[in-house]
């Protein structure tokens, strides 16, 4: 935990105001990440597959960088490495030969974060040392009845300089993180949700959101649910839902409970809280929905999965249903990013240029002032990502050919704020490949064309009902079909030739 310096004469709050920002808080954003946990997960993925010489070199270089910067014990967010690898290779259909490359990319993220933390910590430590010295000088000047304005100006200047330095480190790390996440989704069909709580990006992950929502439920809803459950009368759906929330509260706050069970219970309480949240919320830069829309969708699917019968799926326990919601969302995010990638490359952009555009949208999508208006206190309370600082302009990152292609595409699609919107707006059959080709391009995810995923999902022919459930959830996320009208299968979300999509899928 980054701490403010204890000073006698310098008011740190006033200093932050004069300097234009809080370098200690920016540093805390980075220090909240846990490179050790990410590195351990990277090693688990690397060890689970057969690597090539190129992958071995990438992994070794990343590990060496990590070891040079990381000198602390693992933090408070242990990741079940073996379970995450198992989930990726079964529920998310990642192929074995992709595992080492995933491990190398995760190790690169760990190294980038460890380096950013080390240098940021150095800048803050230097600032604290200098401020303590200036505080002592001010004390001496006051004793001698001397003017202290020059010393105070120096303190402001030093703080402003440190702010710029740590903000630049954070922004540089954020850019590298987004690029690594895009590579994982596009190249390796893997959405690294397992590192959300430890990646140091300043955004609350599932574990932190679960803790916040557990506290919120205990303070604001628990008494109402207890009164409903204990009030007598028949077991209505509302009473059953209240009883389930009370059970989740008990699980989420029981230190002896299974860690995965606590996490899943916290997620369900978070879904309940956000489904009823009032006020503006940031939109997901990949899927386009805000946290309230996401929570409402999840609650609806949670109920359907628990009841069973959806596409011949058996009834699930609450934990099983929540796990499938999580896996399906992660699968859906991979599909969404690959949709957007294909939409750009089918228009003639290079893969590097397309990735630069995607990363730019992902970065700008976290700027609420640009896309959803001024941030409200409610948004900040939920865990709004810290706005980015100075970044290179997109046109400076593209080759002349890619810049020309992007200018043409942007002129055609207009302003977009998320990757789903970009994919739908940029796909042009007359000038860039069919969606059937797109289905084949995604074959590495599911071992076949997009149409084959849907057929296999409905038939339950992958690895059983759990993978089927995850694919149904993914279809609802990507196609906006609410999990109710998969039609001819997930492939129908990508091309009408595969059959009716239902809901929003027909736009493809």
C-alpha cells in the first residue's frame, strides 16, 4: 500500500492540488497489481504444452525481465493455476499447442508490470525523501523567520514532476497490457480473466467487486431479504431469490468456505447490485454494454441455467451456472475481438495496423468523458478506471498504407466506441471477404467453422453440457440474443447463410 509522507509543515492535500494530481495514488494503482501471480500462471500455461524454440526464447526473456524487477512475495489474490489451465483447454476450447505461447504472453505482462512497479516506486521514494528534506528546511526557515515560498514552490515542482513520471509509467504499462490482451485473444483464443484482480490496471476485478457488493448487500438489502424470507406464506420466486442472496452472503463472508465458492457468491451479489444500480456507468470497450446491462443479462441466464432445459442442458447448481456465465463471457470476448480484427483486415489493413486500431479503441473506450459524458460519483464508487494520460496518436502508430485504409474505414463507419460496434459497422461483403470466411478464420477456437460451433453447441457434442452452456452464453454476449434464440447455431451470428440468428445476430 502506497502511503503519503508524514510531514509537519507541508500540507500533502494542498500539495496535490497545486501539483495537478496525486502521484501516490497513481503509484498505488500500479502497486495493487501482483506480477508474481501472473508469472506463476504464465509458467503453468507454458509447462502444460509443447513449446517451440521461438516460444522458449520469448518465455525465457520475459522470465529474466521479471526476475530482475520482482523481489516480493505473492500477494492477496492467489490464482488456481491448474484450474485456470484446465478451464482454458476445456471450457474455452484453447488448443494444447497454444498453451506455451499463452504462458509467454502472460510472463511478458508480469515482467512489464514488475518493471513499472519498480520504477514507479523509485520515483515516489525519491519524492518522499525530497519532501522530507524540504519540510525540514521549511521548519528551519520558520524558526529563523525567513520566507518559505521558494521552498514551497520547489515542493510543488517536485511533486508535479513525480506525477508526470509515474503517470507516464502507468500509461506505458497500460498500453503494453492492452496490446498483450489483444494478442492473447486474437492469436491464442484466450481471454485472461484470471488476472483481472492482479493486473494493476486500476480497474476493480471480480474479487474486489464481489467484496464491495457483499458489503453493500449487507448494509442495504440484507434486512429486507430476511424480512421477506421470514415473513411466512408460500415460497414465491421473489422469496426464493431473497433466500439465495442470503445464502450467498453467508458463503461470501465465511473465511472457512472454499475460495472459489466465496468468489462465485460474491459475483452473484455483484450482479444483483449492478442490475439495480441507478446512474451512468462506463461501457465495456469490447462488448459495448455497461455493467447494469451485463448484470441484468447474467441474472436472467443464471436463472435459466439453474432451472435447466435451455437447449437440453441439465439443471445446474448456482456455482455451476455462474462458472458457465464467466466462461461464456470470456469466450464471447475472444469472439468479439476476432470479429473486429477480421472486419479491419478484410478491408485491407495489416494485422499490426488492425491491432493498433483495436488497442486505441480499447484505450479510448475507458475514457468516460469521450463516450458516456462526465463521470458521476456513482461511477467512481463502482471502480472507474483511471483515465489515461498522454499517448501517441493512432495515426502515428500506423503505416502510411494502414493509415489510408483506416481513414477510409473510419469515414465509412463514423465514430465507434466498442469493438462489437466497429465489427458490425466495418464489415463490407462487397469489398472484403464473406462472413463464412470469418467463420473459418475462427476455426482454431472451436475446431471448425462458426456454423459448426452452433450445431455442436446445441447438440452438446463438444465436451458435454458445460461447454455447450458456455457457448450459449457466448452467443448471447456477442449476438445480443439473450441466450434464447440461437437459431441455426452460433454461426448464424456471423452470416445469414447459416440460418436465422434471432435478436441482434442478423446484422451480420
